[in-house]
């Protein structure tokens, strides 16, 4: 009898736990359905709706992003999506590490690229070693790589020893690439993605269930990052320019609000007398997509440029929902600022809810 009672209690607890975790899937589906109803077939509106709620608490103190992460992973076979194999440019890695104009080295590299494209069971570095030793039987890779990799490659190293170091370098590049892809995909908000290294070091498999925007994902995965150094303005150096932007954007917003209230108006013109550039004329086509109802400063949660004594290059913080409006106004009135001024958004949000970004 005691055993039966224990089994019943255990079964009840197990059932409750299962129902708890299944509930995340139900909630996720409910919000997907709400997004479909809101978007009415417009995929961009659906994504915008889901993105706007990603950091909002929607169920038992969990955000929508956390709820979707706890959903049952249906996989590509049940949910559809994208299956992508990414290949690291091993030739570029070898060439960058060598930094040489040696004709025999470059010939071996070019032939290896052609053979690799045709398809082969050997990995890129193995093919390269075979081609290099065939083209230059007496050649020593240490003479090339010991110059740029003196800490790891000895001038007396054999070809096999150099190749071993190159494999480690390529594996390190693959690890870094894997981590970058994982970070990008996590920020993209894909539910239950699968990222894994294949047998060949330079290839990575990415499975993204439920993806409906292949072009957006392709750009996300293929985008390259460049480290650049820029001389920045102090925000207080641009105070007069921001004041003019606020004045002109306030009048523009007033005109837009009047247009919304007056359904008979066919054309809304900027009340500021100015010669619009060709780019500004083209922007008028997008005014229906970017609705401006406030002045520039009103879109900022923390407008550092409007605060006395503010220093540094940060203009302020803006909700991710308002970044499109800020971009629109900066583009429309770019003639206000000096020609060398460029505005850039911070990559990471500045708050725990991942809502605000720095300009």
C-alpha cells in the first residue's frame, strides 16, 4: 500500500512537471497566433510584433524570449526552416599567415582551391601540403611561416611540423567563427537552433527551425566584422546642430500629425523652407512606413546631447522600437551636420531588458 501511495505521488509530481514545461510551448504558440493575426500576412510586421515583446514578461515572470527558448524543439522535419553548411576560407587563413609573394607557394594554394571546389575527401590543408611538395620538392614551409609566426614555427621545422601548427591555427579560427555564429543566432531569436562542427575542421552545420526570412538569416551569417578606429566628436561640440535638428523635426512632426488628422490632405510639405536633396526626395516614399509624430529629442530616453555638461561621443539612448524613426530623421536632415559626422548604434543594449541602445 505504501508503495502504491508513493507511485501515485511520484506520478502526480512528474505529470505536474511535464505540464509545466509543456505550457511554455502552448504559450509560445498563442503568441505566434496573436502575431499572425496582428500582421495579417505581413511577415515583417509579425517579426516586429514578436521582437517588441521579446523582453516583456508574458508568462510566470518569464519573458517571451525565454518562453520560446523553452518550447518543444520540433526540428526541421516538423517545422521547416533553414539548413546551412558554412565553410571557413582556409586559403585566406593560410595566405594571411604566410604573407608571402613566393610563386610556388601561391601556385600550390591556387591549385588546392580548384581541387577543393571540385570536391575531395581530403581536407584543405592536406591537399595544400601535397600540392606544395609536388610543385617544390625541396621547398620548406618553415622558410615562409617562421617569418610571420616566429613564436610557433622554428626556421628548422619540418613541413609536417609546420602543417601541424597550421591545423591548430585553422581550428582556432573555426572555434572563433563558431562562437560568433552562436552569438549572432542567439540574438536573432531562433528557437532551438542546432550548430555543430562537421568532421572537416573548416565546416560548420547550422540548422534553424521555423525560419521564414532566409535572406535576412543569410546576411546575418555571412556578414563580416571589421575592427576600425574612428575619431569621435564630443557631443557638446554638436549642440547647435542638434538644436536646429530638433526645431526642424518638431515642425515636420507637426505637419505629419496634421496630415493624419486631415484625411483630405494629399500632400504634406515640410514647413521649413529648404532645398531638399535628391536623397530626401526619395525618403518621402518611405514616410508611410516610418511615421514621425515627435521631435528628434522626444525619441530619446536619455538625450545626452540636450543635457548641460554632457561629454563624450554618446548622443543618447533610444528604445529599439524608435531606432527607425531616429535613423529617418538623421538621414532626412543630414545636411545640418558637418560632412564628416557619422552616427552609429551600439551593438549591445544598455539595460537588462535589452530594450535601449546607445547612439
